[in-house]
């Protein structure tokens, strides 16, 4: 039951008392949402459940809530639900992103500021895997920026992706040019290790031109200790499978060595060697504790 | 003339922006284009040299593979 304003002499019904009891016991019916939502004053003391297959936001604005108000939020859908500061301030010691079946509550400290307290299920000490983001690939370049350094390893899967015109996929970290990347890989049918983009501004991920507008392609990348700032190489292991311009299955596997030893990886960028655009694709970024 | 577009997904705030490349990004993009064109020219030159050599030897590419196997 959302927060009520009772008046002197008001008689509470049994239904109201039951609902109040449920709320007091952290239960009660949630207000179901299926798309991004902006909180309203009537949500104070209530619960919101988001259920969407794609990413959504819950926006928090100022002058709607009083100090001490709370709003409980649960994400039931596969799409990440992110608590977003609109005109209000939202602080949290954890991520503001709720993966599927994660939950937390907003605790308002003033009318314009809240603390988001995330459920412990979101922060597994080890072994936990969290979908950080889902990105539809479009344009000439796709950048995943501001990657939080709170995980141990990163995993990237780009699914059903293709160039608008035949091309080779390339990647770059932290937007850095110069001699910062070294890649080596071998492709199916090749007996020779290929190293065509050694120590350049980007790393190449396949030797074959991938067929335009073909949706059979998948890339898998693992980046261990990506946020470390010690003097160790940043290594990425990758595998790519798709179709070449002759409609033949092709695959490559190899590694990327990011040569900025003492720099955490906070940004990943993907683009095509010819400068063409993405015709399709979805990039999933996972954090592994 | 418009520049190529870039999609930036801030994965912390979950905000997605589509915009044209800025000056630095466009410069990097042009450098990559130059690199691509150089690679294409090298590949073409190698293929041409290979064809010239096969012609000089009077054998086909398949026969050359057979010789080297």
C-alpha cells in the first residue's frame, strides 16, 4: 500500500489494515511496469516491478517525496532496469542497474536526494555473473563506455552482427591510438598465425571479410583482470564465427594484447576496417566477480 | 558534409547516444581508412606480382601449389 495521509477520526477498513500490514512486512502488491517509468508521488511507500525484455530506466525526480519515504523496485524482466537520477540525486554504493530478479529500494533522505540500497543478490562476492549492458549495434562505431571497475573479469558477446558491406571486424580499448594494441589469430583452414595489425591503434578479429547483412555471426571475448592497474599485460581471448563473402563458414580465434599495462580498461569500441556501418548486431557486456 | 555516426553506450548510467564523430574520432577514422587503402593496394600488388611470376614460369596457380606440396 502506498503512503497514506490519515485524518483524525478516520475509520480504517479491514482491507486497509491488511494492506498496511503487508506493507509493514515488506510485502504487498507491486505496481507492474513494462516500459521505462518516472516515479510519481503516489509511489511513496509502494513497490514497482519492472518486466521488460529490453533495457529500461526508472527516473527519480525532486519535490515528489519526503525524507523517510521509500520505494521498493524489483526487475522481473531480462532487460537491465537502471535507476536514473532525473532532477533528484541518487547515490548508491552499488550499481544502479538491476539485472533480472534483482531488487533494491530507494530511501529518500530529503525531497531531492535518495540512497539506492541494492539487494545483496546483486553483489556476489565471487562467481557471480551480471549482465552489465545490452547494446544494439548501429552506426560506424559502437562504444561501450564507463565500464565499472567493480568486476574481476569482463565477457563480451556480440550476437547476430554484420557489416553493411563486406568487411573485417576490429576492436579498440579506451579510445587509444598509437601503438597500443597487438592481435594475433588464426582462421579455420589457415596453418599460419596471422599478425597483420601488430602494435597499432586497433586489433583485428578476423582475416576474412564477413558477409554483408548476414545474421549468423557471433563474437565471444574474455578479458580477465580488465580493471587492474598493475604492471601486467591486459589480455583478451576471443573467438569469432560467421560467413565470408563466398557464403562459406569461417572462424577465427586468437588474442589481443592491450599494451597500456597500468591502465584499467573502461571502454571497448568495435568497428569495421573499411569504415562501413553495422547492419545489425547486439552487444552483451557481462561482469564476472 | 556529415560525418560517420558513432553509438556510445554509457554502461554505468545506461544512457545511449548516437552522434557524429568529433574531430579526434574523425581523425582516427580517417587514419584507419588510409591504413585500409594501403592494405588493399599491398594485396593487389602481391596478387599482380604472383600472376606475373606464374605467367613467366608458364604454370597455373594450381600447378604451383602442387609443386610446393
